């Protein structure tokens, strides 16, 4: 069961959040803090006690806009610890989902908090903690937040076949559609290199595992991913071929 710390400077919002968390059967304890500074002191005690200590905290449900130290600043501080608690942001603002992604937040819940949506966030944390505690369990996949009509959805990276550049934005193409996110393709190229994504053109980044065919036609190179054909630039063609051959064992 999860040991939870909820942080919000608005007392009614904090009280409602704690009420909903304590009603979830996967939550063992839920404490509250009225600002990020108090939360940091509490988390410091938890880290000193260790993951099996009486004061341990598994996850912090964290508001973003607070006086003094903001939720994002607190999350950045926690990222510097060897074994920080997981973070779930709970906010009335949609515009910080990208920062949440950068800080590896487990989820991003919008206010007013709905019981069902909060339960989904608890489920995600519970699965992640359980996977960490059991080495044989599969790792929880990395996810990227996308905005869909005021709702933040987290798309698993493993579902993305290729990425298309749109200036400072990138369009993520999956089997079920596409999503525009405000993050440059160069950033995704660097971040997902160890996940099998490779640049094939200044406009495209592809998942090697999703490449069905490599085609050479009159000096031009292209790849096929399902029903989609993408051009490969000359500067990337040899490197891509080598990676595909190595992946196939050839």
C-alpha cells in the first residue's frame, strides 16, 4: 500500500484531495502539507528514514502554483536525490504538462479533481512501486503527455512509430492517430536514442522496431512503416542501414 504526501497551499483543495486519497484502498497513509517548504522538510525525513522506515513516502501529489517554492521547483530539487518519491502533479493549469514530462512525473491531474481520475493516478503509481519492488516485473513504460480537448493523455513511447518535425513542435504518429506536442524533434531524438529511435531526415525520427522495409530506388532511400513511406536523407542512409542490419543480426 502507498504512503502518500499531498501538497497544496489552498486548505479546501488539500482537504478534498486527502479525503479522496484516504478513501482509496491502495493508500496506506495520506499526509498533507500546506506549502512546498514544509513538504521538503517532510520528504527529507522520509529519505533519511529510508524506503522501509516508518516515515517513508512513496509518492507526492503536488500542486504547481504555490507561494514561495513552486511545485515544479520542489520536483526539480527532489530529482537530485538518489531515491526520490514519485511525483503526481495536481493543478488547475494545463500548460505545465511538458515540464511534468521533463521531470518524469507519473501523472498530471487537472483540477477540479474527479474521483475516477485520481484513482487512475493512484493505480499508475501503485503499479510503478510494485514493479520497482519486484525485479522480475516488467518496467512501466515511459509516457509522454499530450493535450486532447482540455484532457491530458499519457501516450506510451512504445506506441509511437515515428515523429514528424513541426518547427518547435513535433507530431507523434501512433497506430491510433497522431498528437502534436510542444517539444522539438531534436530533444526527442536525444532522449529516445536508447529506446531505438533514430533520425532518418531533418523532418523525421523513426522507431527502428517499426521499420518493415528499407528501399533503394535510383540512389534514393526510403523506409516503410506499415502503410507509410518516409524518405531517408543521404547523410542518414548508411547509418540507418547499418542499424537495421545489426538489429536483424545480419
